[in-house]
C-alpha cells in the first residue's frame, strides 16, 4: 500500500530530527569551554544533557494542550480527527512512569558512553537492543522464536562484535584512549538492556491504549525530567576520576559548572537548544510512525539515521573510516532485517520459488510424465 503524504513527511522528519539529535549531543561533547574554575575543559555533563532532552519531551505536552484547546474551542469534532490530538485521553498517566524511568536511566548511561566513543558507533551499538528485547520477550511476553529470529539475533551479535573491534583498532591508530572507547561501547550496550525493559513494558501495558503521540511523549518527559533532577542531587557529591568526572568539582555531575560552560559558549548553548528541540520532534515523529505505519518501519528509518550520522562524522573528520565498521554495520542491518521479517526473508523466499520453478524434474518425475504422455498419445493406440 502506498504511503500518504503525511506518512512520507513523518518518515523524513524522523530521520532528520533523529540524526540531528545524536550529532547535537556529540557536538556538545566536543566543545572545550572554561567552567567554574576558569580551566577550559570538554563539556562532560551527560546527565545535564539528559535533562535538556526531557525538557524537549515536556514541550510535546505543551503543544498537545495548546492544540487540544484550540481544536476543542472550534467545536466541530476536529479534536477527535486531527493527527495531533486524536486518540484516547482517558488513561492513567502513571502507566508511563516505568517506561519514563527506564528511558531516563538508559539515556543517561548512553550519553556517558557517547562522550567516550564515536557517534556512529553509538548509533550502531544501539542495535543490540534487539538481542535483549528478544530474550525478555520470550520470558515475559511468551513469544516463540523460530530460525529466522534466532539467525537475526546471531547476525546482530556478530555485527556488534565487528563494530567494537573497529573502534578498538581506530583508537589505537589515533593514539586515543582505547580503554575509554571500549568502556563507552560497553556502557551503550548495557543501556540497551534497560531500553529493552522499556519496550517490553510498553508493549505489555501501554500498547493498545491509543494514547495521542504528543501526550505520551509529554508525560514521559515530565516523569523523566523530575527523575533526572532528583538523581543529579547525589551525583553532584559523588567523586570520580576522569573520564567520568572531567569537571571543576571532580564529581559525576556538576550542575553549576555545566550552566557556566553553557553561558560561556554560544555554540554550546545552541547545541543544547538543538538537543531539546530535536528530541521533541524526533519522539513525536517516532511514535507517529509506529501508529500510522508500523514499528518495523520505525526500525528501518532508525537504520537510515545511522547512515546519515556515520556519513556526517566521516565528512567532518570526527572519526576515520575503517572497513570493519562497514562490514559490521552491514551484518547488523541484515540481522535486524531478518529479526523483523523485512526484505531479507522475502528475498530468500522469492529466490527459492524461482529456483523451484526452474529446477529440472527428478528421475521419478520424468518417468511419471513420460508414462502419462504415452497413455494419451493417439499414435500409440
């Protein structure tokens, strides 16, 4: 079935805003700005970046309320048909609390990992969520996996291993801190366990409630922002060594130092605005794609986003090209396609059907055909 103009817009919008969000976070990490002690340092504040992300999600709730108030005043029924507000509004917001908490923890851990590794690897390694989602789905959703799903999971693991190996090699070639790069990769993979929990919980308790996309994102932003603000209080007093605590206080998070760095750099300030706005639009587009098209399409578009981020990083020399990363990415995509029953299984079945049509008949088939022909040949009678 052909996509509508609105669906095409959502797909393109999701790729653009998703790519811009990851690149904005990495761009902020690369900025060297003086902080509270006047010493220039990289902007190493992943938990503060998470808070800006949740502010962006909270903006979705504001947009939903404004759109709902405007359409409701028109009193023409458009509030129940408009793409921004249609859906069930009678639900308990606390159903989104657990997914929001998982999102808060996973995002914070991933931003710590992104600060230590490459942006392209960050996006590729997020594909490991398939492995953990599959395992949790078998345990909590009673899902049965066949050869296709297991082959997809195995290929994803192989692709992830190649991506990790390429990061290690590139780190050694560039005399970078390879321990930090591998630590960042492992943190990103660990965060996918929590993301998998979030997906399973959403599928079991949230799916089917037809919550308006903007409202769902908004509530997750509210819960996530409150949670990350509370978490940053003890984080401001927990001391750690670099690269985890490269700030003026030497703690896991230094909120005042982060605001001073943002105030001292216009580029850093704009990257924070970019994180806030892009994540708002990306989450809205992502949930809308799932509702309007399918979750599988959302996965494919997320893979396209990886290509855009990788191309940008290579073009602006944020990292070097390595063939292992290319091989690993291709295997990763094939594994994800197999797991989600997209493209690859269809191609295999099509090839099998064509081979079946052109396959020469076996000897017993030839004998049956010849016998039937002899029985109906008038010259033989």
